[in-house]
C-alpha cells in the first residue's frame, strides 16, 4: 500500500477497510470506497485501457469522470469509469481495448 498518500499538511484522509479485489486475475488490496483507479495506481498499474483506433495506452487522467481514459470492465460490465467507481470487496476489474463489448 505504499502508493497511497498518507500524510498531508492540510487534508485529512479517511479510508475504509482494506479489501481484496482482482485485476486481470491477480489479487490486489485497496481501501473500500476509494476509486478503483486510485487502488490500481497505488498498486503500480499505470495503464487502465487502450485507445480504439491506435491501441495507445491510457492512464489515470482527469479523475472526475469527464474523459474516457479510465474506462474498464468491472464485474463483467464494460465502460465503467473507474476514476469515480468506488472499490468493493471481491470486484473483478479488467482492461478493455477501445469500446467495451457487451
């Protein structure tokens, strides 16, 4: 959990309990209620998806749900904006290429 910001001179961080979830089949820990993208970033995952046309990697960009850089498949559902989707115990998260397939 070294990738999380721990101390800040002004802000206070209230985190939920540690939970386990799965990214590309690998078990990872994160804090319940924080965005999935934050947990992935803290775990060292910098590539969240790939562009449709040029297959370029996309990462954690706007962090407020206004772009499409963080679209991933969560529990079988495509096109989830993981920068705003709260983490829950046991979630299964996968990268997607371009538009998600239903």
